[in-house]
C-alpha cells in the first residue's frame, strides 16, 4: 500500500510540476503526437492492404505537421496563447481522426471534411445510436487519438514553458530553436512530397483525389492538406490527349459486324448485328461541330470531342415496349438479392424471376454511401466526388434534362417522389426537385406515417399512404403516373433493436443462427410486405399490365460487415477469400411488368446501377442521347466479345479500378484478367489495356459532366 501511495504521489508531482521538459522531449512531442494519430488510423483500417510506402508517407506527413505546429507555437511569445492554439489543434485533429475511423468502420469509406461539415447536423440527429456504437467499438482508438491532447492539457507548461527573451543569449537560443524547427519541417515535408509523387498512386494525389483514396495511400495529414489545397486552388485536371482512335473503334466494329452478317447470310432473325442496324441509334441531334467551333473553354472542347466520338447504343426490339405505362421506381435501402426467397418473400421472388431477369447485375461501392447509389440509379452517370461534394449534391444546380421527374412530366404523367425518412436528409429537398420531382415528400414536408418516430420507418406504411391516390387518379383520368421511392426499412444497424427487425422478428429469428443476418432479413420483410401491397392494389384495380416496377439497391448491406469483427455479409453470401472483391456487389435488378411476366427475358450481359436510366429510357421510348451517359442500355446489342468499342457494356468499380465486360472480369489490384467460360482473346494484354483506358475515361468524363454542367452546354 505504501508503494502505491508513493507511486501516486510521484505521478501527482509529475503533473503538478512546472519544470520544463528537456529540449529533445519538447521538440518531439508534437511530431510524435501526429505520428501516433497516423498510426492509429492505419491500424484501425482493416480494409486497407498494408504498404510500407503508404506507412512511410503517413509518418513523414505526421512528423512534418507536428514540426509545423511546434514552429508556430514557438514563434508566439505569449505562451498562454500558443498553448491554447496547440490544445485546439490537438483536440481538433483527434476529433477529425476519430470521425474518419468511425466512418471507415461503419460506412466502409472516409468522408471529405467539407462534406462532413455539411452533413454533421443531420448525421448527429439521425444516427446518434450509430455514433455511440462506433465509439464503443473503437474505444481504444478514441483513447489513443485524444491522448496527445489530454497529455498536453495536463503538461502544457512543461512542454511549452514561458521563455525569457530579454537577454541576448536567450534570444539567440530562441532563434536557433526556430531555425532548427523550420529546417526539420522543410526536410520532412520535402521527403513526404517526394514519396507521395512516386509509385502508381499519383492519380489519387491529384485529379482522382478523394478522402477514401488518399487516407490509405498518403495518410490522414496529407489528405487534409490536399483537400484544403484543392478547395482554394481547385482540383487538378487529368491531362487527357483526345484522339478519335483512342475513343472508339467504330470502323473496326462495323467491319466485324459486316463479316458476321456475310457469314450468317445476313438473316435478321438470327443475327443480332443485322437486327441492331434495323432499329437505328439512341441519339439526339446535337450539333457538336458548331459547339466545337464556338468553344471558348478548353474543357468544353475536350468534352465535346469526347462525347461526339462516342458510339451511340442501338435501339432494339424492346425500344418503346413500355411506352405509356405507369412506372413505380424504387431505390431500396441496402437491398440485395440475399433477401429474396421463394417461400419467405413471394412478391420479391415473383418480381425477380419473371419479366426481365438479370443474372450479372452489380451495385458497386461508389464511395458515397446512399447518396452515391441513389444518384447512379436516378441519373445513369457514375457518381464521383467533385470539389469535396458527392456528385448528387454537386449537381443540385446543374441542368439535368434526363431526370425522370422532367422526363415523365414532359410525357404528361402525374409525377411524385417519396422517402420515409427526414425529407432533407442528404439534401434531397435540393437534389430531387432538380431531377424534376417538384412534388417530393418525406418526413417533415408532407409524408406522415405511424412508424415515423422510429428508425427505420415502415416501407409498407409508405405504400399504404401513397399508392391508392395514384391508382384512383389514374382510373379516374387515364393519366399515367410515375412514382419514385427511396425506401428505408432495410437500414442498419442489424439487430433486434432495429425497429423493423423487431417488428418482423418472428419470421426470421433463428433462421441462420446469426442475429445480424436474421435481423437483416427481418427488416427487409417490410419491403416484401410493401411489394405484396403494391401488387395487390394494382391487381385489384386491374392495372397490373399497365404498370412497370423497378427496384435497385443503393449499396450492399455494409452494416453487416465487421459487426463484432465478423463479416456477416460474406457469411450470408457464401463469399470466401478466393472470391474477387467485386463479387461482394453482385446482386439483381427487379424490372417487371404485368404484360411481360410470362416472357422471362434473361439478361446475361454484365450491367450495373448506372445502366438503369438508359435502359428505362429506351423501354419507355424516350428520345435520349446514349453518348452522354456513363451507363448503357442493357438491352442494346453489345459489340462482338473481345471487341473494344465505346458503346460496349462495362461494370465499373471506381474504388479499385476493377471492371467487368462481356469477355470477363479484370482485378486491377492483382492485374489479372479472368475470361468467362468459352471466351478466348487473341491479345488479352492489349484488350485489358484498351478497356481499362476506356473505363478510366468514362469515370473522368462523368465527373466533368457534372462539374462543368455539360448538359446545359450541349443541350441549351
């Protein structure tokens, strides 16, 4: 007991002492503090592969940041002020780092600081339970991240003592220390800069910068520096030299099709190429020659050159098949094909296994959570980060003529949009009207449900509150309707505390033996009941054959991953370490109409959420220009397998640079191409190189299209 008292007394004396620490200790405190923050983030990120180069960049940047802070506070003569600045910086750095650790743990991504600031109030208000869970799960990280700030608070007078500068010798020492700190900072910064600019990560340091790309590769401090720099001076642009030959191989494709026609006798009933030519192109009369002649901006010249040389997709036998029909279009929160079961979810099973059946459909991770997935589903454009904002929010003032609200308003439809959560979450009150949904309702501006006080709310109640009025008006006036829904019942966290999981617990409890998986299935029963209700009401009204239903998820259910250090999604999906990373995003698209239910049209072309809009535009017979979308009409013919053409279908995974074509799957991390069964390429290396270049260009120009409001330029 006596020894414990002595130890406690020693600790107390240590913290109460005002005797300055030796110079070496004071000189390394701030650099070591930022290095600790960098290490905690790197260690906490189990999703990022370890790289010595990435670790070195992080440590150098952390050391440089610490030396810069030390230099600044050293130059301020009033140490009360300098200590306050140092405390603020350390606490603020710890807070930002903890938010990033939590974002990575819960959402699988790092968020831009500007976007976090914009979303802070919404996130805190809607997901406080998640915040508590995140903190508890990352408690050790939280302690370590705030340890430098707490220790400095207790030892601030010893780390930053008040210096006496009246004597000449003291001033010389003070200047010498300042010069030393400055030189060390410059050396660390230059070494950091050197190592950031080598290796294959340069694109993520410049034009492809996002926090999710940068933090694993360059570290936390470098990411803050880059975002701040690009906020002031603008994000660097990719240096692209456009040549027609690089953009399309139209001539080669046409020659191949002609040869195929000749070999088959040109029979239009058996040859896809001949059928494709019969229908014409999905293209509009955009005068690119005049645009190019009048362009006064090199970026518009670049974009006009790119889009004018894209090969449009062909119209086909399905063009206009759904003309005049009602459209109920849904983005399903965390929906994936795992929830579909013939006995448990008969309505979802019916929709997934009749009409159009998609065997190779993917919902990639767009690094933007729900807002990115929703933008992809609603625009046909791949979502990228633009000046620190996700594409949907960045597009809120853009001209978006192919937003379905505008498209179906122009066709004379009654148009509505609904979301059974706060109406302004993710700023949908700004983005959705810009897609033409002036009549958009959620909690707080017109939609009221009994389940509203709980989270997540009921999808079934949302349908019960909205579907009958649309059907009644259609029956009374004959005016078709289009309704867009963003559902929420499938939202995590998945456990019996989840309102919808608890409501439907008796259906799935004990189904798999894992609470997280069973709870995920349970909350999605509410989506099943919503569809049972929709189909029942449509059938009762006698308009099943007049109505099209489309359902796509916004992202895979990432709340099932790493819950208690278990990847429950991988368990449920049967994924193992040998599976490619892209298989996590393999799901289905429910596209159904009563008059095609007996046809069961199987679609085996690889496709993804960005293909939804161009496919539906073609099915509804809407005039559009297929060259301007990142996605492609899934029902349009693909060029011959192995041919590289700008109208080809591609599934793009922007976080890893992976892609899937009709020929096979490319894993960028390993550099391996995995051809589909029966596919043999004459020159696999050349094919991969060309398709990778095309994939990169599609992503880059999708970003430019939103950043420069290209629709307004091309279609004024």
